């Protein structure tokens, strides 16, 4: 009887993400206004999540609700399902990337960051074999996650922060050691960057400012 009661208590600690946060889907910005000439505002695409920075800019109009700031939690919804902490500059949230936001008072965003990826990996594993796997915001909302008291969340986050810092520092050293074995090729300059402007150019971004996307 006691074991059964403990099971009920343990089960009550699980909540669906939709109860403790809100998911914002990215906007379908016009790709013809993308450029790598630094005209306009940086924009985040799925390919930029793992790099945590972007070299693509958008020179058109946009709504400020789609501005992503450093430390935001972002999820790529095609290919590999994974949550990333954005470390790049302020940038726009493009389609097929979503942001976790508006967290309730009883949850730490970093606790969700550390806990959600195993659930995303499970969803990815269940997805039927296709050329590119797709994730929906509804699937993310319905993830059930263990939610202990804030004090326990904070303790867990502190441990994982320290582990992540240790790994990052050691990983950097290993990378530097690897570079040292490559001789002159490791210090060779990167190939020249060619600017490929999209439609609209700098003028469109300057004139449009921060207006909302045009209807339709």
C-alpha cells in the first residue's frame, strides 16, 4: 500500500510542458530578402542552432515579437530534434525553429533545457523513416516532464552547469591540441567570403525598420 502511495505521489510530479511554458513558432520570412552582406537583421535558421550564431541577414520588415535574445531556448523542428541555448546576437526567429518562453513561476528555464532533450530524442526515434523528420509544436507541448520543487531544480541545474563548463573547457583544450598537430594547414586563412545579397538590399531593411510583416 505504501509503495502504491509513493507511486501516486511520484506520478503527480509529472506535468506537460504546455502547463508551464508557451511555445512560439518562427515566422516564414521571405527568403528572397535573405543575404550574407549584413544588410538588415540577423536571422536564425535550423542550420544555425548548433553553431549558435548566424551569418544570414534579413533586409525586410518584421515584427519585434520574433526577435530572439541571448540565452533563449530554441528547438529545431526538422531533422535532428534538439533544444539549444542561443548564444548569438539578437536575431529573428525563422520558420521551423521554435522558442520556449513565458515559463511559469514554478519552473526554471535551465531545468527544462537540461531535461527536454531526452524527450525530443525519443520523439525523433518514434518518427517514421523519412528523408527529413518533422516535429510539431503540439508534440513538444505534450511532453511530460518530472517537475520537482524549485530548490531541487536549482540544485540539479547547478550540478549540470558545472559539468557543462568542465566539458566545454576540456573540449576546447582537445580542439587546440588537435589544431597543433595539423601544422600550417590549421592556420591557413579561410576562403574569401563572397557577398550574396538577396532582394530588397540594405534600403529595404533601413526603410522598413521594425514594422510587422506584411499581411498575407
